[in-house]
């Protein structure tokens, strides 16, 4: 269980902005932070890591106090069990893939964990390669493996996939989800990519100008409450779920999610990530694949 509260005055281009956020997160959950640039997402992660100190704070992780401004408790970064993945990979250029992982391994721990992660992230054939000889997606898999090799209590991800193309981003999401589930991590991701959030997250927190304005499941946070019976929109399929004898297809359009009922024959032609047109048909939405 993570209990988080922080209040900090941020200096922004528009002047002073109070960051004031409180939330709880269960062990093993995957939380995404969503909001405009400057909303306070990265600062929130920095406060959690101990890199930034808030004026008022109360952070407890599994019953251990990491921050308590009233009692003047502020654990240093090295005493917090955290793995961090950045956008720029931050790999050691003079070390190969295996050596980057071994460097991050805690002293006295078996190197079998290195082999396990190389296997899980499908990096066995690249373990002797230096970072400069790797693609962006391969570097990010190494960075992810290095971040979780100590099995941290919290894995923090600051838009780690934003620089990748859509195809590679989709593949890396699979690796990330596999690692999160395999090691039963508690993960917090900053992302502006709604399909990514929908695919990975159990819970979403939306920040706006330093305040928490909405939280809940991705479907709750992003679903549009009212849609006219006469409409025509384009979007991207982000999930296909079976419900009794029918299927529920979720289509992302802009920042909203439209849920459409489909038959088994119709679903056979659909794929997650596919661009589609959703149009009204006698008050029932119809999905058509865009070629």
C-alpha cells in the first residue's frame, strides 16, 4: 500500500503553481498519471523518489514512512526501493547489455536474475552488445530490465516510450506489462498516450494545474458520458472484450472512449490498434474498418 500526500509550490512560466495531490495505491497496481505538460506529473514522481522535497508531505510505502514533513522525516533516494526508467535510457555506454544489468544488481545477489531478465525481455542475443549498437526499442528494454533487477517496491516510468514509433511502442508495452505482472510490481507511469494507458493501467489519475481532478479506471476516466444518437467519428480500437454472447469493442476518439456492441462475426475482422469509423445505424453504432 502506498499513501501519498504532497504540497509544493512550483515555479512555472505562468507564475507560482501549488501542487497539492493525495492518493492511495494498492500493492501490485499499475497507475498512470495523465495531464497537460506542466500539470505536475514529473514533480510528483521526483517527490516520491526523494529527489525533490515538498513543503508538506506524508508518504508511506508498505507501512514505512518515506516522508513526513511534520516529523521532519525525509529518506534519501538510496534508502527508497525505487526503479526509475527515463526517456533517454541513461545506459552506461562503456558497458554491454549484461554488464549494465550486473552493475545494477545488488551486491551478494545471484546473477541468475540477470539471466532471467535477459530471457524475459528477449535480450539474450544482445547481451554482449554495447548501447550504441542497439535500436531505441532494444535500449528501452535494457533500461527497463535494469530498473527492475533489484525488484523495487515501486517502478516509476516517465514517458519511457514517447520517442518510439507506434509499432515499437506497442511491442514495448507488451514487455512492460509482462515484467509488471511477472515481478508483481507496483508501477506508476506518466503518459499522454490514452491507448497506452488503457492497455496497461488499473487506475488513472488526471492532474490539472497541480490538482487531482479525476481518478478511477481508464474506462471511467476517459469514457464520454453523453453521445448523440446521430454521430460519425473516427478512432482507434483499444480493447475487445467478450460479454456473454456478444463483444464490447472500445474505440478511442480524441480523449473519449465509445463502447460498441459487436457480434462474433464482426469481431473476427477487428484488431486492437486498428483505425475505424463509428457511425449511427438506426440508433445502434456501427463500426467500419478504415482501409
